[in-house]
């Protein structure tokens, strides 16, 4: 996984804590299954670009698609 992977997890955890959501509620809000969210949350895999964009939109940019897919610069 990329070196910024912990940032992704922290973004998701911070967002969840600030919103007072359970993992199930967060998955529902993001439009993903609980199982998919867990795989992102525990760094087993990254969402597809389309799901990453939906996560960014659902969180009003607080979890950014760039967190999932940074540039290679």
C-alpha cells in the first residue's frame, strides 16, 4: 500500500468520530457496504476511483479522493 495509507485511515476515523457515526452508519452515508468500508478502514484495499469520488462528495471533501489516489510526483 502507498505510504499515505495511514492518512486515509485517519481521515475516515476522524470523519466518523466528528460525525458520531458507527461503522454501519458511515458505510450507509458513503454508499458502500459495511464489508467494503472495513476493507478501506483496515487498509486491506483501496476504493475504486468512482467510489473514492463518491466518498469525497459524501464527506464534503473532508475525506479526499487524493487521500486514496495521490499523484506520483
